[in-house]
C-alpha cells in the first residue's frame, strides 16, 4: 500500500489485505481485491523472460560488482507510480537496466553507469491522425545524441474521464540512437493496442534512453484524441 499524506490520505496506490486503493476522475477510492487473470500475451511473456534472464545474470556478478550496483542504486533513487522517490536494491537496479537494454536489443552491461542519465527532451507535441495526416511524436532537441534513443510509453483509453493512466501505460517503442524528430508510431500503436479508432484518447509519456547503459531521463507527457482525416 502506497500513500502520500493529506487531510486524511492524499494519494493511494496498492493493496492492503482484501482492499485495493485506486484512482478515477473523482479522486482516490477503495475497491475489493480481485485476483487478475495471468497475462499470456507475447508482450507479457517476453517481459517476464527478460527479467528472469537479468535476474539470473545477477547471480554471475562478482561481489564487488554487486556492491557497486548497490552503491549506484543508493545514489540514484527512482520515482514510483505516485511520484515518490524510492531506492532500489542493487539487484533491482541491475535487473531493471539490463531488461531495458535487452528490450532495445543491446547486450547487458555488468558494471553500473558512471555517467548521469541522458538529458530529457526540451519540448514534446504529438499528432493523432489515423487518416491522411500524421500519427507521431514531435520533439526537441533533434536529432538525439549518438547513444540516445527515444523511449515512448503509451496508453489508449476509450473514456475522457480516465485521468489516472500510470497503470495503463505500455512501452510502445525504443527508437534507434540519434533519432530525428518526428517519430512515426502509428504501426507500433496498432500492433500494441489493436485497431486504432476515431475518438480514442491517447497518452504518451516520453523520455530519452541511453542505449549504452539503460538509463532513462525524466518524462514529458502529451495527450490527444484520435482523428481520421479523409
């Protein structure tokens, strides 16, 4: 159970016994816990396989390497789904970055990064036209750096009233290094979410991604409604 303080409770997320805290446009609320159906999509299975492989690789590291990852994790907290900074274990930091690199088709790096995460985007806009227009993300600075790609996470919802989408975001694409703006993502969106429909709401959260060590920048967010220009 995660929460931030407020008059009673500010933001909540997670499960406590049979009760789950969640969000909608009315704010935080509680509901009964329902055991989810195990996902067997190719995306979910591939993600599990990457994490399992990274976890196994952790066991092959020397003690010095594992301690170096622990030190790095302590110095590089991450932001959780309700905006709080948390410190990962050395194992968690290593498996997270290693799995991200594997997803980008890059071999694992056994030692922690010695440079900061890449600089975030300066600006981000997007087009949502599934007709004759563009379905892409548009950003600066462009092109990205020599080892830097674009990391695009996306949610597509059918209701304008759904405001909390952190649990709905899916990785859409990790671009090649030195990617120039704009980046067309229509094919990837249709592959990930199925047929794109007029009126659906699209939310992109986009960061830069260091393809040499797996680090990501802070994210920018853009959203809009799908249109269909004839």
